C-alpha cells in the first residue's frame, strides 16, 4: 500500500470542487467525495479535527465508482482504510 499523494487544493484554480457523495467517518476521519467542475477529476476530501490540513486526495474513476457502490457500513469503512492508509 502506497500512501496517496496529498494535495491541499484540487487541480484547477478557483472553487471547482463539487460534492458528489458523503462517505461518513472511518478512523475519526470524515470522507467526502467530490469532483472537479472543470476537469471532472475525482477528489476525496479528508477531514479530521486532529489534522486540519488533511486535504484532498486524487481518486481515479474506477475507485470512485467502486466506493459509491459499497453500502455504508463496515465494508466501506474497511475499503476507505485500505485506500487511504488510515
Ligand atoms: Zn480540475
């Protein structure tokens, strides 16, 4: 498992991130999937009060598509933990 590269801001300048899905919490981190309004790239926003600069992680279309098909619950939390190494 490689740690995903963290970026503080999405790919394109300006407020381009549009919320696509809320994945709730895993390991104290709040996961929200969004998509860039300009280039359509998926970004997962990670937020935790313990690391306010957690920021955005790029997701490919296949991974984003997989995550939205997993129902909320332990399976999705486990997958988030695997993907984001939390
Ligand atoms: Zn973009």
